[in-house]
């Protein structure tokens, strides 16, 4: 697999609502950005596809849920990547009805440098690799151009995709117990656990009750996932202000274990081991071994 040499950084609109009293955050404080085939999540996407094929291929029905789906690009990306799976049902959930309406229309402007490989052949062949080439081919199988920059989902495509309005903090009310196989919960946690950033305070700060909220969310995720079902966070959660040590402790305490196939930087891993040997400090090691994919192994 060849990956583009350019470093991409994206922030998805992962709309999950909360505040201290009402668990509601104003919609204006949420980030309305997402993209098709997120390049900063390529490894996660490939691992999820591998896990799904190895563990769920014999099921008659597979339920994949995307929380904070925004305009639906992530969900449609998975529908394209997994279009050879029979019985796959994909559900996108977002708190914004406007986002849900946009997702259901399936019409998008492709003009960001994260997605130009889908539209501009000169960009695609210069920067694109094997992964981008496969993604672009899938995209054009299901979307057709409308004008210069807009693309519309083909009629009748992805009838296995649906969208509904909902709050991530109430996921146990949105889905029945043991009903979800794969849950995408990426770039979502910081909306639940961190104070909104601002120009005066650009660094996100954890709320005073973030451990309580995180425990509550983990328990509810455990409830809706099937046995051996998985939840995928973003591998960049630590960049949004989340304490990875706290996240790992909470997930382990709530019936999950990490899917340990996530590749690590060998140099950093050796440095982490050295810190453990010299100073009995496991924080670096835990960070390098952090997995953003967690499997449900026990009901709580």
C-alpha cells in the first residue's frame, strides 16, 4: 500500500452534545467538517475491514453505526469500501437535523485538498497511491458529477444506508442491547469530555466530571455492542486533549480489550521501554501501545 507523501490533518464534525447542567452544547460550537475516505484514518479503516471480514462474514446481518456522522461522508465511505458485504446495514447518527438532511440528499461539493484526488485527475495521479486509486474508483461508481465541483449520489445507491438524529450520550436509547457490530466513535469524545476551545483559550481543557462522563459512555457503548463487537475511536484522540491513560483505564474497566494490531513506531516504542526500565514510568509505553479499536469481551 502506497500512501501519499503529504501530511493531512482533518477535523470532523462530530456533534455530541453536553454541558454541565443540560448535557447540551450549542450547535455553533461544533465543527462542521468531514471528508470522504479520511486519510488520517487509513490504517484504522483497513484494520476494521480486516476485523469485519474475519469475524462477521458469516452473519446474515451486520450493523455498522457512525456516531456524529455529520453530512454522511464517513458513512458513505464505509458503504463504498464494504460494498461486497451482503447484509451490511449502515446507520449514521448526528444531533444536527441539518446535517442529517444533507446526508440524506447525498450531494456534495468536492473542493478541499483532502478530497481533490476524487475530482482532479492531475492531482490524483501526482499525489495518489494505490489506496487513493481504489477509493476514487469506488467513488465514481456511486457518485456522478453535477457541474464542476459537485457530485450527486446515484439513484438507488446505498439503500442499506440510513440516517437519524440523536445524541451520543443517549446511544443506549437509540439502539437495542447487543445490536451493533461496529461502532465508529471517531473524533467524538472531546465534544463530551472537553470544554469548548476559543481564541482566548485554544487549548482544550477536560471538564471536571469527564471521568464520570467517560465511564457512562463506555458502559452504554458496551450495552449496545454485540459480543465481540468493536468500537473505533480516532487514533488522534490524544491530539484533541483526551488523556489516553484515562481512556485506556476506563475501557479496560468496562469490558473491553484493545485490538492489538495497530502498528507502532519502533524507535518510539524502544524509547518508551527505556523510560520504563530507567524510571518505572509506563506513560510513554502506554501511549505507544494505545489502540484506537476496542473489542467488547464482557458484558457490564
